[in-house]
C-alpha cells in the first residue's frame, strides 16, 4: 500500500481552504462593487432631491409673481 498525498487529510483540507479562499475573494469583490453601486445611488438620490427643491423654489417664485 502506497501513501497517496492527494488522499491525505492535509491535502483535502488544503483544497477546501483554497476553494474557500476563492469564494471569500469573490464575495469581497462583489461587496466592493455593491458598495460602489449604493454610493452612486446615494449621489443620484441627492441630485434628484436638489432638482426637486430647485423646481419647488421656481414654482414658489412663479406663484408669488402670479399672485401679485
């Protein structure tokens, strides 16, 4: 009987570790990408709020002029 290092517990654990390390790296990359998307979403929301506020201000000015 020969010892096959590919069947040893250490080798099995090493393969599992490499597989999990790849998954962790993929998840970290995905989280980084999603955080960027969330940040862009916050920026866009702020832009829309600013546009809405400007439009309200223009409407208020128009109403003041119209009511005079």
